[in-house]
């Protein structure tokens, strides 16, 4: 049997399926233990997308960092105001 020959002269490079808007495809190395944990959570939920869970975990982490920064900033401002009030008295 003779193999078919394909004409790729008009072919375009890139993925067949267009990526979702607001999403970027990257290559990342994740510890097997962590990846298995996310896959297990998806399995326990009856299906879904472990990548979505990883995105949500990262979002929560980033949000928490902002909250911690705000708490720290407020603490520093309070301490500085107390110091300034003592100096003024």
C-alpha cells in the first residue's frame, strides 16, 4: 500500500483550536504531589478541569498577599501616628 502524500504548502503554524481570550498557554513544571492533589480534587468533584483549580488557588494566594500588605501598611501607619502623637504631646 502506497502512503498518501499531503500538501502543506498552504498550512499555517499554530494550534488548531484558538486559545481562550485572557488565557496564555505556558509550560510549567509542577511537583507530582501537587498535580496529583489537584487531579484528585477534580475526581472527587465528579469531573472538571484541574487547571481551573490551580488558577483559582493562585488567585486566592495573590489576593491574600494584597490583604496581608494592607494589614501591614495599616499597622505601620498606626504605629507612626502614635509616635507622632507622643512627640507632639
